[in-house]
C-alpha cells in the first residue's frame, strides 16, 4: 500500500532551510534531506545554497542528474509530501511507451508519420517487445553491466518463453510451431522487420557490454553467428541435440574463428584438426572469442589436411577458457579458448571437410546487417539524450548555435542511416537466400562502413556537447560515456569497415557493364 502524502505550500517548505531541518522541492514533490545532506556526493554545502534550501530545486536538480535518481528507493523514501495544487510533470517511464523527444524514435513510430515498410502487426509486436525488454531485460542488463556478472537463468528462461531467442535467427523453419511474443505474430508472418525491431530494442539499454555480453550475446553474437552453421550444415542428430538446448537458453554457443595471428585472414589460422578414426583431435588457441567464458559449444574453424573446416566442439576435457579484459565489461565474456588435444566426433563436422569457408561466409550478410541495426539504434539513443534540462549562461544548452549545429549533424546522420537500413531490410524480405548473397553482400558491406563511421562522428559530437559529464560512467553522461567508449567496436565486428567498403566496390565492379563508357 502506497503511503498518503501530506500536502504543503511553498511557503511552508521555505521555513525548512537550515542544517538539521532541510527540505527541498523537486517536480512538485517535497523531500526531507536533513539526514541526507552529509551523504550528498557533492557535499552538504550544495544543498544549503540559498537557491536550493527550502526552495524549488527542480531546475538545479535536472541540470545535474537523470530522472532515474528520483526513482531509486533510497531517494524515493525521502519524499514526505507534495506541493498543494501541483502535480508532477516528469513521470516514470511507462514500459512500452514511445519517446516524445524529437528524433528519438524512427518516423514509423512517430505519431502522424507514415511508412511503406511496417504494418499494424509490426507496431503491436514492437509495443509488446519494448514492454518486455523494459520490464524484464533492461534492469538485469544494468545490474550485469555494473557487477560484471552473468545474467540470471530466470531472465533467460523468460526470454525463451517468449521465443525471443529463437526469433534472433530471423525468419525460418526454426520458428515453426512456436508462439512468438504470446502469439502476436505468427511464425510464417515473422519477417526481417520484426527481427530489426528486436535488434533495435536490444540496443536501447545504453549498456554495450551487456548487449554484446552474456545478457544478450546469446541472442546476438553467440546465437546469430554460431548456431546457423549447425542449423544449415549439421547432421540431423547434431541438430536434434544442440538446437533445442540453445534456443531454450539452457546451453550457450560461441563462434571460435579468430586467433592471435589470424583475424580477417582466416587462411592464417593455426588451430589444427587431425583425423584419428571416428574422431578429430583438435589443438590450438582462439582469441577475442565473445561469450567464450560462458559457452557450452564452440563453432570452431580448424585447419585440416584438405583445408579450412568447421567443427562444433562441446566444452569438455581439453577445453579451457581464460577471460580477456576489454573496453566492454566482464559481462561480454571475451576469452581465450584453448583446445588441448580435444577429441571431437567426426560427426560434429559442419559441412564438408575443407569447405569451411562457405559454411562461415553464408551467414556474414545477416550478421553484418544485425550489427548495423544495433549500431543504428544505439546512435539514435544518443540523439535522444539531447534535452532541454542543461542550462549554461542562464539559457538551455541548445540555445547556443554551435550546439544546434552539432545536433543537426547528429540528426541528419541517424536519419540517413535509418533510411538505408530500412531499404536493405525491404530487399531482404523480397529476395531468396541466394539472391541476397548475390545482390546484397556489397550494399550491406558499404552500409555497415557508413553506419559505423557515422556512429563515431556522433559519439564525438555528443561528447563535446556533454563535456566533462561525458567522461563519467554514472550520472547524466553515462549513456554518452558508454557510447563514446564502445561505438568504434562496430567498425570491427563482423568485418573491418575498410575491408567491407572495399568489398562493396569490388562487388559493384564485377557487375560493371562491359560497354559502359563516359
């Protein structure tokens, strides 16, 4: 039962303005901060200022703090009443609600705008998913980002119940017979715009380590890039065992390709698999393996006598992992993965021996598109951070022309990215898998290069706007700090942006008509 709050006049509050008897007003709410004063991070003198003690400190508070501070239990319990005849203006976020900040949402979610790509079903799916993410996943992501600990199995189970995990693979036969978000969308209706919605909602948390780490890595890196080779190239027996375990969230999977001497140059890998009867004997070390510290299975690239081969290796005897410290947080589970004469059944081979490159390449377009979707959503979240609560020289910060110029560039970039991504996604919905491989590899490569570069430009502009606040991992600038520190990752994940830009041009050159002349 909520407590009944007493109502006060501003004149009554003004009488409590001294040490041991200190009240303030924030957004029509009255707080007794007498005992809190000595605990204030900035020292008690801040609260004893003439414009704060016993006064309406709303503007001063929001000039320094995010609204979420007021919602924390330790601060909420300080509230003793409210101002007579006034109501709070700034309310707690409603799960599933659409932001009203200009450009905080893509136009298809903005009232009064239209889109040829999205249906009412997409909108209903988005509302249900955002509600679920805000209520279940976002609080867990924040805890994991702060503690560095793995997500609870309880949350994973809830995601599995809604089939969020299965939907991360996009449209396909793996969705057959499943109830997607409580039946809002039928498996046969699920398309790449539904999946794009999942990608964008995952990136709205502003907790990059958690998004790419175990909180969501099972849905992003671990699932999306590691399970398709099993689905597409594994034996029926292997699929029957592994796929249900992974899609139910009971087991986790990682892609183990990169090595210290072989990043983009897959041909340089040194991990070997030697045939010994019905087994492979695998020896080598993988590096920078996201989710490696938690994974139960490793989709592993190996060098064999006949060439590059992909083998699914379960965690067991001879398999060990060691965490690698990165700019993420420990939540990402980035690791060395060491295979010391690991015996793996030949039946765990994915695809033909020596044909591993095609096994890996077939999923690159989808992976790169996924990275673009999450990068775009994170960039838009940063755009949303521009608000009118910061004041300088007695005016809102955005009253300065130089700030408006930066905001204009940020908005232009994110809208350009949005339109390109939606155009590509529409093509994916209307092409066969072979057509996508033939026609979209180049455009997706160029799009990824463009989006990742605009992301870093936006990160720089946002950092300049927020100033010193953008350097702190908590408080008003925490989203900007996290984004500035991590936005460059997208230029590396799923293929370095320069390599992908070159891929896009080379793909175009192959289709240059022989009679083309100026």
